[in-house]
């Protein structure tokens, strides 16, 4: 039997889609999730039930920051690769509840790194975020940019995990790839995400809050496209030699960070217009100032991703929004 793939955050939005892809590819998957109540647990439970329908899926319900949980999983199952997606998400929530971000993002990632130190996988892949680019205005964001001006505590904890992972990669020779995700959307998305909130509000004749008066740019990335990129990056194991001039491969470790985004920013107002077209309804809009911690724009330079895996799949925005609405209506209406 082949060694399994360990996915943390397996009942989360991206983790669920990734596990489905890995299972469809015939791989054994161990899925770790704490099933926390940051948002509707029934949504996580439904995702988990679909994953448990696969014989090749082994669920583990536990908090990854609990000492020895990951050590025991690594020692028992000896995963070939580890994809660490579990985290406390949300820019705005981090303003009110910063402690949960320290516990999950920093302490949890520390436990992943410690387990990988003792049972080195072939490749360790860890989720970061485009929010680490912070106040940088040099766009599109390149992985070679300095990332020292985070604008939210969420982003600061993700920057910390990047530094922690690079140090462990250096000290213990753990091949490590960090993903910097850009505004992922699609079916099974979290209720705190804009597309979910907008869809629910418009269909129920409630107004939507549009921050910075709609003057926001986001590099919207459809979840299936992102998962396909992760799947292909699993085989792009960092070594000692950069793959191109766009590579930010560490000079001291088998570590790199990779943007996963379309490389094509869209105005928030255009995103809302696409949703209105799919729904056949016009949104009532509350135009508001930008919120603390928010970035006015994110835009990925996808050159390194292309150099590592070739062209990325790019689902048309209206098609992706329509897929989400179809799922949302099937579940909630």
C-alpha cells in the first residue's frame, strides 16, 4: 500500500475540495480537522460525510495544536506528503479574536513542523495567503517582494508561519512549499466569504455592504483551479536550484513560496455585477469606507507558478459564480 497523504483542515472549504481531488486520483488520504464552530459546523459535517464515503479516506477529529496529536499520526501512518491547510481564517475576525490565530496558525503550524522534523515527508506544503503582501503597492505581487508590512493580525500570523517553515526546512532539510492564495471562491465556500454573504442577501432582498465604495481589486481564483494547481505542485519539490529568475527559492533551505491566483484582478463592482446577472436581480448596496485590516487590492504575478507546473486552469468568473449559486440554491433554497 502506498503511503497516504495527510491533509489538515480537511473539512474546510479548500481542504474538502483537495481531498476529493486526491481521492479521485486514487490516493489514500488522512484528513485531520478540529470541526471548530467559527462558522456553521453542519456545513463542515456535510463535507466530512461526503469524504467518509470513500474507503481510502481516514478521518481524524482533533485540534492540531494539541501536543502529540500530529506526532502520533505521523508515527502511525508515515504520510508521504503533508498538505497543511488548517488555520483560523478571516481578516476581520482577527481584530476581535487574535488569540485564536496564535493558537491555530502559529502553535498549530509549530506542531506540524515538529512532527515533520521527526518523520520527514517527501514534501511539506503549507497554506499562506496573499494578505502577507500587506501594504505593498508594487503589483502584480511577485514572490520575490519583501513582505514586512502586514495589515491584519491574520496576515501577521501567516507571515510568521512562512518564517517558521523556512527555518525548519533549513535546520532539518524538509522540502517545503508555501501557497499564497488569492481570493478563492466556489461551491462549499464559507458563510463569512463575500460571495456567500452577497448571494444570501440579494436572494432575500437584503442590502449588501460594499466596502471602500466598491473601489477594491481582487484576483478571484476558482477553487477547482486552485486545487488543480496544488495537485501539480505536489510534484514540484524544492531543491537547491531555482527554476527561473522568478523563483524565490530560499538561499539556505529547500523552501519557496508560490502565488496561486489568476493573475487578472477584477473590480469588486464587476464581481457584484456578475452575481447580479446570474441571479437576475439587482443588489441593494450600502457603500461604506474600507474596513481596518483590508487590502484595497491584491493581484498575483503567476510567473513562478507557470514555471513550476505550466499553465494554470482559469475558470471564467461568471461560470464560477454560477456554479456557486447553483450549489447554494441546492443547499439553502
